[in-house]
């Protein structure tokens, strides 16, 4: 009798949420909801859960037999998220999650300052074990794995997240997997494209085959009214994208000796410096270039949208970079977004539900389009929740999908203290573009800093991290 009274009180608590009270003396099959009573999906689930709980309690089960509520069942405990992103990103995430779930989110944001990657890294490592879910730059994966701050997902857990569609092969290999383990779920992978306000001159092929051809396009067709991402924090990534066709990639595989000061990289930076001098507007970000080209303020350049819901439409031309037709040489931005479970996650079931939702689950498309750096990541998108319905960049989304199909890709700086290596590179690339150093001098300085950091960390430890970034186990 006491249990029945308690059940009536629980149901009455929800009366102001338009959930009707029920006669709990009846069997579950006798519950009737008036036709004129409106319930949304979340309220229906809540009411059903209460009804079934009341029926079980009325079947003679003693209090001693009732299980103690798990942390996942304590609805007043928010899911703790550590997000490398803006407050606007966090607000969009909270709104989207609140529309489909009862549990609240407690989001701590760390500004995504690309030109101060070292500080971002320190803040992430400091807070990684104080949250349930981390959303962070890809290049921090090695440090988080080495410090045992994140926990890998099992095959079954990955399969559950994949109910919204398979990850693009490039993201499965280059972001979700590290050292043969599923360390997290990628949330975005924007890639640079050559874009133009008007149709391009006929190069005899769909691709602009060389960087010399691109330089000619900038100077003679666009008359310098173009740009590429060279703003602080972006110059290092743009240089790596230009150098991605090099056969020897960043470090010697057997010794971890830096290769960044070898002739192919010097040539790539020399070409970048030459073209940069022709741009009328310098130090731009990729999204600013995208918007300027779309509006006709620039004739062309290299760019991509960062917040797809805010993009001002699309340019007339979207093409791969020189060498970009070789999709096995795709390089992910070191700041591409990855989500992982903290080793100290206290609400594992809820956290996995969140990962499934934010990585493309039902009801997430509009939210993802509002968050910087998030892109489509899955081969199939639910027909009822297609991101194309709310994305302002459908042509770019299709181009990106084709670009991320190869199961082999170049590893980004997923090494120990990768933020240091990236920051050293970005500073020296900008130094070259500003005329403060020659390409050879700048890359020699980068190689020296990288070499010294290898010695500080331990060459063997760094070599293991570099091999793990390429899918090996150490």
C-alpha cells in the first residue's frame, strides 16, 4: 500500500508537465491515455518508465530486492563535457541535446587558440580526468593516450555509434584509430579546396596539377585578388597541406629524425612564399577566404567553411589542391575535432549515448552545422535528418565526402607534445612569409627544435608515438 501511495505521488509530481495520472491498481495493459492529451516523445518515455516501475513494485517485490540506482540513473547529475571550442559552440550543443534528452550538460570550454597550441594542450591535459567526455584537437590524442586520460571504445561500442552510418574510411584510419585502438569518434575534418568566384580557365584537366599552375592562376587570372590560410595558427597547417605530396613524411621511420629541413620541404615553402607575395590580402583564415570568394570580394584562393550554418553560400568552383586527386595522401588538420570518453567517466552509458548523438545521430544535424570545425563524417546520413537540409554548403559537403574515402592517409602530428611541434612549425612558416627568414633558415630552425624535443621526450618514446599514429602498435 505504501509503495502505491508513493507511486501516486511520483506521477502527481509530473502533472504540471501534462502527463496524466493513472490508476496503478490496474495491470499495465489497462493504462489509457486520453485522446486529447498531448505528449512529446520524451514525456511519453518518462511516463512509460514510471508506469512500469509502479507495476513491478506492486508485484510483491521487497525494498531489499530493488537495485540501488546507478549514476546513469541519477537524472540530476549533469554529463560533464570538456570542449575545446567557444561558448557559442557550447550553447548550440546544449540546445540540441536538450531537445532529445533529459540529462543536462555541464560544459567547460577552452578557447581553441590555434596560435597558442601549447597552452591549449596544458589545459586539456589538466582537465581530462575531471570530465566524462572530452572534445579536443586530434594532435593531443597521443598525449592523452600516454597519460591514460582516455579510454578506448570496444568494437561493440563503435558499432553502436555507427548506427547513423559508417565513418568515412579516412577518418576511421586517421582519427578514430590510434595504435590499433578505437580511441574516440571524429566529429569533423574540414579540408582545404581551391575555390573561385567564376569558372577557371581550361587547364586541360579537372585538376590544377602543380603549385606553379596555381601561382600562375593567382597572378595572371585573379590579379592577386586571392588568398590562402596564413593567419597565426593556420600557416603551419597550410604548409603541411602543400607539402603532402612528399614521399618522405616529416620523420624518418626508423630513427624519428626530422625530415622537415630536407629539399622537398624547402621547395614547398619557397613556392608558398612566392605565391604569398602575390596576394593583395594576407594573413587570412580559411572561412574568411570562403566568404570573401562567395561574395565576389576575392576572385579565388584556398579555403573552406568552418561553421557551415553561417557560410554565405558557396563559390562557383570547388577543386582539390595540386596533388589532391591522390586521396591516399590526405592529411587531416592537427586541430580536427575528436571526442573520447574520459578514464574517469562516471556516467558511461549516458556518455556513449551522447557520443552517438553528436557524431551524427538523429536530431544532431542542425547542431553540428552550428559548431566550428564539425563536418559530415559518415557515409550514410538518416533520410529524416539529412544535414543537407540545413547545411549551406552542400557542394562542399559532397566534395569532402569523396575526399575522405581512402583507408590510407598521412599521419598528422599525433605525437608526444604534438602542440609544441606544431607551434614551432607555424611560427617559422609565418616568419618566412613575413620576410624575416629564408625557407632554408626557417626549416632548419624547426628541425633543430623538433630534434631537441625528441631528445627531451626520449627518441624511443617519440618513435613509438609516431608509429602508433600510423596504425602500428608501437
